[in-house]
C-alpha cells in the first residue's frame, strides 16, 4: 500500500506546489480578490501582534509559501499529517477569496466559481483524510487499550498458573 499512498500524496500535493509557487512569485494578480478576506482578517492579525503585516500582497505570499512548503512536505512523505492540516488551513482563505460564487451575478461565471469552490472543498476533504492516515499503524488510544488487555491477560495467566495464590504472597 505504501507506493499507492506515496503516489496519492504526491498527486494531492502537486496543485499546492505549482499554484503556491505561482502565487508566491506574482502575488499581485491575486491580491485584488484576496482583499475581501484580508481586510476582514486585519483586526485579528493586529490583535495577535501589531507589527504583523496585513496588506493583501504579503498575506497572499505567506499563504503561498505555506502551500509550497506543505505541498513539498506532503509529497516527500515528511511530517505528512501536519503538512496536510497546513494545506487544508491554507485552502480556507484561498477558497473564500477566490471562489465566492454566491457574490457573482453572471450565470456562467457563477457556475465556474461554484465548480472551483467545490474542487477546493474536495481537496480539503482529501487533505483531511491524509491528515488522519496512520499508514496502517494503530493510534495511541488503540495501543494503550491493547497494552492494558495484554497486561490483564498476563496477570490472569500468572494467577491461574501459580501454585500459591497471589493474595497470599
């Protein structure tokens, strides 16, 4: 299953690396659409720290850098779960700024933006699945439960096979 996971992660990551790099090298082409979201985020960003940038071009570039980095990490199999979550998070402003189909009057443009919006939602679903993928390894909860059962069985085995009852030792 490993080659399938590797290929699937690479396919999922490709759009983020390619489009993220394009946005990073030319943020101006996306800044106009991004302003609707970045202007709403400005008070929150300023509340986090007053010296953080709030201009649309810089925020587009930061989001793009997150997409490139997350895409490379996901594709190469390094810290894949955090990388997938980073990419899913980066899709939220990208989708809201770039594909607000509900604000468009032209039926053809509205339909196109709805399709692109749903594509991003689908990508987000794939990223969430990638973030949950444990590559067949059990999670901590299962391992703890399994260890407890094993200890309980071992204790029962010792008790049943011991010539002297355990409570008399």
